[in-house]
C-alpha cells in the first residue's frame, strides 16, 4: 500500500474515531440551539479578528485580550459550548500525537 492510500485510510479511521464523532456531535448541539450558536459564532469571530491582527503584525492591546478572555469565560459557561471546546482539545491532542508519530518516521536517527 502506498503512503497516500495509507493517509486516506487514516483519514477514514479518524472520521470514525470516538473523539472526532463526539466533536461533531458537540458542534451539532451548538448549531441546534440558536442562542448557543450566536454566542459561539460571536466568540469565534472576535477570536479570529484578534488572531488576524496579531499575525499581520499589529499590536493587540491588553484591553482587547482581556475583553476576549472575559467573553470566553461567559461563553464557556454554556454547557454545549464548553463540551465542544473540551472535545476540540481532545481531538487536537489526538492529531498532535499522530503528527508526532509521522514526523519521527522522517527524522534522521541520531545516535
């Protein structure tokens, strides 16, 4: 089997992984609740705006950071949003672990 076939097989297996399925389920619960969806979308938009600002080299003020942190505290009080965030962290950890395994395969052996 070539590496591309294996990568596609890995992708198919990831789609079925319990953590990924739980992530999709958590997102579906947010999308099904108009209030939660509005809160989540608003938080994500503000978060992305600050990230873009930082990446473009603009300074992000301490006040902007604090406002986002306060908004996060409020948004994560919603149980479905908090569950989605926690599940996102699990999937991120899973992907990080897989990336580590793959990247070690291409690194030279140093004895």
